[in-house]
């Protein structure tokens, strides 16, 4: 059994994991999970008890959740491609530091905005929540601009796992109409370069159910019922 990534639509943060899998060259399949309907349903709870994407089903039947854990798993299997590093090395520590920032600060900055979209609120409550979210997103972009000073990529001299995760989150600016990313030249330059990456274009096409050309080892999509069947067989 190949790797199976359960990715959320629309606009799931699992986007970065799709990009990382494309870069890794590892054989994998994808299972599309509609949010919020399917992701919060009883069937998907067999995959992820928290009811979130992404999740990764390994060939031995084990399941991994949370983007940081999934990205590190892909990286550990792809050290020959420079995507991951041996634990205890400087590269490993720097990657985890950056992923932690992206997860706890950059991703989290958009949480109030997602809440305002996904829940029914009184107009005044929504206005306050959106204003709070926009302020958090603004602050997160200012921080990233400083972190990128003098760098072309978040880490190293070529795009990597952190850049993949960054891209999946940064596109939320378009969805929520938050900050003008052009005000942050380093962040915008990185984002524009990433949009030209074939793996990023592939992930966009997959999400929008358009013709997608893989440059990795993508083996096609399966539905949730098929994935659950494979999980039962591996048990």
C-alpha cells in the first residue's frame, strides 16, 4: 500500500503536504475530504479522531495527523532530496523551529477569520472577530518579513518543506481579503516564486479538480470508503 494523504477542501492547510509529497518522489495517493461536512462526520473520525485534515495513512496501516508531524515524516523519508534532516542536526532544529512558527503563529493568525466564516455570528461579533484576525495576520506578516531578511527561501538555498507549508497558508489572504501582501516585499517575492513551482501548480489543480500534471509519484485519488477498506485490511 502506498502513502495516502487525506486533504481538506476548500483551502485546506494540507496543501503544503501535497506539495511536499510531490517533491519527495514517494509513491502516494490522495483522498479528498470536504470541509466542514465530511471532515466532521463519523466515517472520517476513523481516520482522524479530532476531525481535521491533513491525515497520512502509512503503508503499514499507521495513521499520522497534524501538518508538522506529516511534513516531518515526509522529510525523514526524503533526506536524499534535502527535504528533511537527521534528528539532532542543525538542519533538523532549524526546520522544526520554522515549522513551529508557521503553525503556532502564522497559521493561528487566520483562526479568527476562519471562525467568522464557519460559524453564525451576530454582525457586531463578526466585525470584532474579523478586525482582530486582520490585526493578527498583519503582525504575522511583519514578523515573516523580518525572518526573510536577506533570504530567498525560508531555509537554505532552495525551496523546502517550510516553504510548502507557508504557501498553503499565505493563499488564505486571497480567500479572506486580509493584508495586501505587496506591502511585504520579501514575503510576496517568496510567495510569487512558490506559485511558479510545478508541485504548487499541481496542488492547486488537484484542489480545484482541474487537469493536474504530477512531477512526482502521484498514483491517483481514492474515495473515503476505499481508504477505510484499505485501513481495515492493514489492521
